[in-house]
C-alpha cells in the first residue's frame, strides 16, 4: 500500500485547513472500501492504545500514525467505530 497520498492528507488534518479527521476517514472508506479502511483504523487504534502489533499492516501505518499524531489518530479510529458511519447506516436515495 502506498502511504504517500495518505501522509499528505494526514498533514492536511493537522494543519489549519478545513479538512479534518472525519474527512480523512471518509476518504479512507471511499478509496479503500469499508473493510480496508477499517483495517487501517484498527491498526491506528493499536498505536493509540500503545500496543501496536508486529504485522506488516502495523508497520505500514506507523508513519501515518506519527503524521496524524495521537489525538487525530484516535479520532479517525473512533470514526470507524461509530455505527452511524457504517455504509449500512447511510440513507439510500430512491
């Protein structure tokens, strides 16, 4: 997985830009599909809790965690745990 675009977006989250953690999370879900984005969020959450695993995914997201910082990484991870954000919870338009 190429992390460069995500690192750039993480910089935007931490800047004074109007792009925030929820925008970042939605972009993850849109680009990586829900399950792929949840995997990233779960790996980020392990860093938030100070218990990262040793898998390739954990190593891949380590720079992303560092770029986001603890607080923003926690917010991204929490966004995916909110049931209202799941694809099934989104209203469908007829």
